[in-house]
C-alpha cells in the first residue's frame, strides 16, 4: 500500500473514459519558464494523473525532471528552482499505450544530429508497430528490448524517428520528414536547445492552441491553460500544421492537407468546461446538450441533479429546458484521486460511496432526473441508482448527454474493449432494467453534434458510430495500454 492516502481509480466500479495526456510548451526569455509550465500543467491535470514532467533549456543544455504522480506531488519549490531556462516543455500523462511506469513518463529525451530533443505527446499513433520496425531496421535499436529500463510508448518511437532521420539540415527539416510517416492522433510540443516546436496530426483529433505571454509564446492542449498562466489566445494550431518558435518569432509549415476530425468526446467530457475548441465554449456545448436531452427525453420529475462534476453543465441545461428545478443531490469528495493502493473487495464495494454521497434531505421522496455524460460499463450508474433509492428517492430517471458508447477509441482515449462496453450487449430498455432506473434516455447523435456547433464531417464520432476517419486495422490488432509490451 502506498502511504499517500489517496485512492486508485481501480477502487471504483467504473472510471470515466480518460484522455491520454496534456501538453504544454513555452518560449519566453526573461520569464519563469518552469513555473509557467507547472501552472499550465496544473490546469491540464484532468487530462492525465499518472505522471508529470517538465524539460527546460537555457540555450546550451536541456534538463528534465519527471516522476509518477500528480503535478503537485512531482514538483515543489525546491526542484522547480533547479529548472533554469527560457524554453520549456511539460506533460501530464494518462497511459493508453505503454505501462504506467517511470520510464514512460514524459517529456522523452533523445539525441539527434542537431542536438537533443525533449518531446511531449497527446494522442495515440495507429501505426506504431510499423514505425518500430523502421526504427529497428535503420538504427539497429529494438525498443522492445528497452522495456524495464526504457520507454515503451509511441512517444518514444516518435523521438527515435527524429533522431534517425537523415538528409535534413535541421531538426525542423527532420520533423517535416517524420510527420507524414505518422498515422493516428498526435498533438505534440517539443524542443531542442534553442527552439520550441509544436505540431498536430492532419485530422486534428486532439486540441492544441497557441498563445502569447509577455514577449513570448505558449503552446497548450487547452485554452484554459493559457488563462491560468496569463497568456492571451492567438489561434489553434491547425490540423496538419507544424510551427517553430525561437528568438526570430513563429514560423509555420503546412506538412499535410487538413482532414479535420476533432474528437467529439472533448466536448462531451474530456476538456475543461472553461476551455474553447474550434471557437465553441465547452460549457456552452454541454448546456446545449442538456437542453437537447430534455427535448428528446422529457419526464415528469421534481428535481434535476448531476453526477458531479462532469454531468453538471448538461444537468443545468436539462433543468433550463424542462422547467424542473436543478439542485445538488450528490456531494463529491474532492480529495479522491489516483494512486497505487491495491484494490480489495471491500474497497470496490465502498468506492462509489467514497466518491459520492447523497444529500438525503434533498433526495427523500423526490422524483429525480440524474444527468451524466456517458455510460461505459454501467457499474457506476448501477451503484448510484441503488444509493439514491436507499436515500429515499421516489423515482430515478437517468439521462445521458452522449449516445451509447459502442466502439473503442484508437486515438488517445482509454475506452474498454467492445466486449466491455455495456451498450453493445443490451438494448436501452434492458440496460435501464439492469441499472434499476425508472427510465433511461441517451441524447441522439444529431442532438449532440448540433450542440457542438461543428459540422458533422469535422468531428470524429467513431466511439458512437464505429465510423473511423482513418484506417485502424493495425491498431485494432493490438489494443490496450500494454500494446508495446506484446509486439
């Protein structure tokens, strides 16, 4: 048992779908770069809670500090004070490819013909197996052999490719040759000793934005991170774009024609509500999903409550559209986090109570509409319905602000396999009965898309429809967080 007193996600019957990572980069001479990276990563903590790291350069050397744990556990005033420089790259990690071990924490560090590269990656490549074979052929390095003492992630493969690329005159040129070889999702921030770089895959699966801070520049996974460090939003890094930032300013290269397929689950759950993606406020999108849900699945009830915190905006929208009052029916323990305490049967049984507790005086005798963003395995909702009934709820009506999740994600979200997704094995009526609810309603695909204010063709909806915007055959052959370990 780890002595930090926090609880692992494994204690809970169902963890929400998780994004792989959050990335942050800064080029700001004269600014406290390490501190800016720390605060930026703090605002991106929801995107990854398994490891955190920051790399800085003073123009001559790159220093990296990283470890397993939350950003507040990995860094303190003492170790931040050792990170001197005017360029920085930071990362918070949730593992979808590669085990949760120190060696897989980021930024990764690797040699190139032009100096050292430190790289942070959000996403998931779908042709990692083929890329590993290329690295092995050209360099003689078998990344599989590094397991236990080296990184086993697709990020390590990207770093290795930058190191072995020949014929380029700079790291910038090498990157422009490497990116077209990559398939799947990647939003990256990386640097050498003198330059900050950022790039996004041609589909733009994962968000990435550019901002100004003082006389410098910031790269971040979400606009909320810009707000936290006092940076002003400039624009999104476009799908298929590569930018380089140094003392001369910002240089932009188009390495591929964009085929925009932004992840719709960013709007549903993954991104912070105070973030904007493609000029759409995430909070506004979730409010609109709740209003659409009320129109599609009305019910006579006394109170609308949310599964905190992810269901709150949609629940407010449902209340606004339905005229049913919104209230706080569940209290969330804000100090339940992720760590490595081994789960026991008792802890699994108590997991939902440790995370959420009902306000009995609010719930007793009331007909409730309970709004959540998604159902994956169904265990959380089943335990929640029982808890609410035990607290005296007269009726429990579940409303979900996304359609049934029926397909796995290969682009950076840690969904279970198809067999574990409960919507594949049951009809909505059967699932409602299994959960013990009085009714169950999912928002329609059309209603969800309309709430984002994006064109359907600009979004990836594969987890709901099974229509993947790129070929995932190679990735599907070996899926799961230990993909690299079994190649």
